[in-house]
C-alpha cells in the first residue's frame, strides 16, 4: 500500500514537472550534472590532489588532458570541480535529508499531539533558533576540528528548525480535516493516523521545501568554505573552488568561472524544479 | 424591449484536450420589475452565464453570443466601461456574505468604496449609506457604520451586502444563491426582504439558485438549466405543476416536501442502545491571559436511541447539534451527565467499551470529499475500518468484504485502485456509506450527509442510507438543518436550540402539530416548492438571529425571539409530555 502511495505522489510530481517546460529542462540538466559529477572523473587521468609540475596555472586545453585547466599548484580543475560537486551535492542532499527526517517527525508530533507537548516542543525550537548559526559552527570546529561530517550536522541541526515549523503548521491544518476525525472516531491509533493520514498529505509541502533547502544548504556550505570553515584541503567543494578562484580572478578567470558556472546552474535547476513541484503538488490546482 | 437580453450566449474554456463548453447557447430576457429565477445544479453553467454579464469571467474564457442591457452591448464594452457597468448597471449579491465583505474594512468604508468609484467624492455618502441600510431593515443602522463584518451575524451581513448593491441603484440585480449559506429562519427573512424590495423599487432581479423551493414564492418566471443549456422555462405554475422536460420532472420529484406526511415512520419498541441523561458539553477557551470563557454547547439533554430507530436532530447552525451527536458517539467527552451505550455505562477509562463504541458507531460527514484522505485509494480507505477492528482477517477476506460493501452501495471493485478526487460528490458519499457499513455498526451517525450534494442525488443517497440501515438493522442519528429531509427520513425528531432540546416528538406529530413556538417558526420558514401554496402562505417570521452560546438568557432559551413571550418565560423551562410530544414551553397545550 505504501508503495502505491509514494508512487502516486512521485507520479504526480513527475507529471507536473513534465508540464512545466522550465522545470523539465532543469530536471534534465540537473540529472546530467549528477551523472557527470559521479562518472566524470573517469574521463580524466588525474587525481584531485595530484600536482602536475609541468602545467602550473594553465588555461583549459583538450590536448594535455586538463580540460578545465589547472590551478596555481598544478592541480587539475576538471577533476577538482567534479569532486567539489560531489561534496557540495552530498552536503546539500544529506543535510536536507537529516533536517527533513528530524523536522517532519518533530513537527508532526508537535502539531498532532498538541497542547502542552506542542508548546514545550515549539519553545525548544524557538530557543535553538536564537543560537547564532556561525557561533554554533565555529564552536563545533573548535571542539572537533574541521570535518565534513560536522558540516552535515551543523547545517542539518539548523535547518530542521524551519522544517519543523512548516510541518507543524501544515499538520495543524490537516488535523482538522474530516478524514482525520473519521479515523479518530474509528479508533485508528495515533501512530497510524500520523503515518497514514498526515505524513502523506504533508508530502507536497515537504518535497517543495526540500528542493528549496538543497540549494540553500549548498550556499551555506559555500559560505562556510569561503570563510575557511568548510571542507579541508586537499578535498574541496564548489564553494572552496569559487573562493580560491576569486583570489586569482584577474590572472586565471577559469578558476572562478567554471566551478561558479556549475554552482549557479545547480542552484537555478533546484529553484526551477522547486517552482515546478510547487505548482504540480499544490492541492488548490487539482 | 426587454431590459436585459441575452442571445445565444456560449462560454467555452480551452483545455489541453480541446474545448470545454460550460454554457451552450442560452437565450433569455429580463423585463423591468420582473424576477427571473435560474435554477440548476452545480455545473449547469448558471453562475458562469451571469458572471459573463458582469465581465467577471477569467481571461481565458471564450464568450460568443450577444448580451445587451437597454440596447447597449455588454460584451463589446472595453475594460473601462465594463467597470461602469459593474455595480452601477448590474449589481450582484454573492452566496457567502462573509467572504464577499472585506474583513478589514468597516461597513461604512466598505460601502463608500463602490459609491466613490461611480459618483466621486460627495459629502452625503454617509447619508446615502444610512438610507440604504434602512431600506434593507438593518436594525440600528447608525451604529453599524463603524462595525466590521465579523461583528455582524450572517443575516445582517447579507443585508449589508444587499444594501451596498442597492445603493448604486443598479438596473439589474443578480442574486447568486443569496440564501444558501444562511439558516432557514434567516433565509426566510432575506427572501421576504428581496420580495419587498422588488415591490418598492420595481427592480429587475435575476435569482440564481439550486433550490426550487426558494424561488417558488418570489419568481415571476423560472428557467431550468442543465449542462449549459436551458431545458425548460415558464411561469412558476407551469414549471412546478406541469413540467414537460424529464430533467425538470426529476428535479421537482427529488425535492422532499415538508407538507407531505412521512409514511414509513414508526416508533421502535426495541431495546435502547444509546441513552443519555442530562448530557452537558462545555468548551473552555482562554480570553486574554487569565480569563477563561465557557461556551456551553450542550446544556443537559436526555435522549434514548432505540435499536432500528432514525433519530433526527434539527436546529440552526450553532445550536450544538453536531456537538451533541459527537458526545453521543464519545468523540467528544461530555463535561457532565450520564451516558449508557449498548447497555453499559460509559466512562472514558473503559477501554473495552471504547473499542466497542468505535466499532459500532460509525460517522458520515457532510462533505464526502474531505472525509476521505486524498492520498489513499478507495481500497485502502475501505479496508481501514477492517484492519483497525478485525485485524485477524486475512488479506483476501478483507478484500472480499470491501468488495461486498461496495456492491451494497451500487459500486463495484473496479474502483479499488482509484483515488477520491476521481469521483463525483454523490459517488463519494456512496463510498463513505460503504465505509460506514463495512463493520456492521449498531449506530450510524450522519452529520448533514446530503447538504453538500446536488438536489437530484440527495434522494438517491438518502434512499441508499435507509436501505443500508434496514439491512444491517442499525439505528441512525441524523443531524440536519433541512427540515424536509428530516421529515422524510426520521422516526423521531429532537429540535435543538442553544444547546437544549425544545421539543422531542415523533416525526409526523412534530410537523403536523408543532407545540413549541420555535418549532413552528422553523417549519414556517421553510419554503415549499409550490407557487400556489407559497403565495398564499402568510409567513410569520421570527426576528433576529440565534444568540451567542456564551451569553445565554436565564429563562427559556428562546425568550429573545419568541413572539408569545409573556410572564413566566423568564423561568427555566423543563421538557414536559403532552400527548406524545415532549416540549419545553410552559405555554404549550
């Protein structure tokens, strides 16, 4: 039964995307970027941390195998961009999923159970909101050192707060629907009501919010990397690459332009897909 | 020449798969001082056609045909003159006065907006507004000017709406289901008002409705629409007494008449299954930081529901009928009073009985669409009761019972994997009935089960409900504000007002010899779908709206609106038995 449910919403989403040409193109571009980031490094002979002393700070060229050129340390920009993409997309998706799981669970419980439990849970969210994000990240870095997983935790730990609030609001609305009352009157257990009646009807909002969160998270990671709090060298991310590129902007434009283009395209794609999904899953349009 | 003439009007919308025609070549005319009723069910195109006259259709609507007001073509008008027509030439009253008034504007601001648009800044706007409010008999118009829509009751809001339209003295007044969202007593007041205004102003009125009963008394001509076409038109007498088109016949036949005796009603002598004794339900809500307000929704009702009986609960909105029924079904916990279900006394801690209640009391809600989870298919919706209460059943067995239940309501298993939005309202309500009967409950609680449905399918759904109930031997609790439906279905009726039962009686006795003045007023307010009866009938309207359940009168609940209130009414009233009727009025004989 659950398979049917999820098939239904994904089908709906897919049909909506197909109808919206912008979202459709964005979807195909995004898929290509994904595939490229995963399989692209196979096309190159270089490793992401390999220094090619014979080609330092060279522009893009097909003949020597540095398709996107090299940086001032002779590292291949093509491979580094794709590796950076893996990290950026990983951060984006993993952090979003973390915030999604925590946020939806938290929000549904707070919204559905209501009363004092709701009040306490939401005040906790308010308190966490008040913590300055950068302070929180710096604190984590100081205690645990720089680590990619800390980034997931840091971003996820902040983003679920938004998700929890949105989900709680939606749950409050769904809770008053007659089909929930019907299920309550029937004696369906609280857990089953949340699982079968509330969560599936939240999906529309959640999916849309997810597509909007992923680019936001990628940007946050870029920002952290830009400040030097992000991933650790020689590993890299799009944010790091853009930061390094910006330092050598006058002499080596490709160092900024290429990762920048990937980052921008990805963000655009997610935003377009999000727009498309919002229209496709909006119950008022049905 | 007619004031308003519409010729071969056609409205289409472009869709991906071609065009959809919502209005298919209709022609009619409206004369000065005439009331034309346009009757049709949802989707018949009645609202679309009048919106096109106002230029209010969405931009993608393709309109062909002619419509002229005093010889001026309404469709050739460019955007600017369109706005001159709206309001000033053609005024429109909408269905729900709450949503058609802006909640952020006072009545005065609201009404002066349209005035300023058409007549510019003038010093006497306020005077005009006051006059308009007086003409719709709004009590105390001066103090209303500063009030906001939410401070007024539904009936008063509709009066304000009518006043703001009439103030501009439009040549044609369009009323789109103006009484559908209102209670019967208020509906009767508004209908009477429209009738009076028609006489006073000699206005041309286009009255759109789905309810043939409403227009029997006030229309000069009736036009019946189906699927975008006019299928029949004529005087009310022709339409009501000798309809020619099969659709009109069907429509007329499907209206339950309040003045016809219910032949199948009988009093059940079987054992009681639900017994309530002085049941009270209070809701508390916080007002400000420390103050609490108590809303007394149900104030001590005794009732016995016997096996196989159909018990009707009627009353205006806010009288506590839904709360009372939910308390009987233990969805809402009563604040005090005794409740015995299936012979056992109910307490919230008795888990076993609770389980039994959940299995044996099923509910059917008003809006069939929203009582099904839109993300679940019909199969899962129908099997939910089974795996909740008969978890030991195998998958095949569950499926078998679901299919059986579907057959019982005239559907088949081909719809198993389809989703609620693919069905019409009537089909949805059938599915809901199937879900309610699948556990073979002892009581089915119906909360306005047909109010959201079109008139022509109401009867089918009610008949189905009755069949199902007979077959499984269940009792029904039937909540409705529609007295004619109650008369035709129920065996016994409780009339509720402000959380109290004012009259409890067998159905025919209640309608033939109502003993309480409120019951009389309610029955009187229901329009009868027969122009002859309707025109002769002298309606004694009760004044005002139901009072708020927070500030209750001390004595008889009905004292503020009662036409015969005298000495003794300020004392609390008790139900007492006269013949077979229990009535809580000390004047009743």
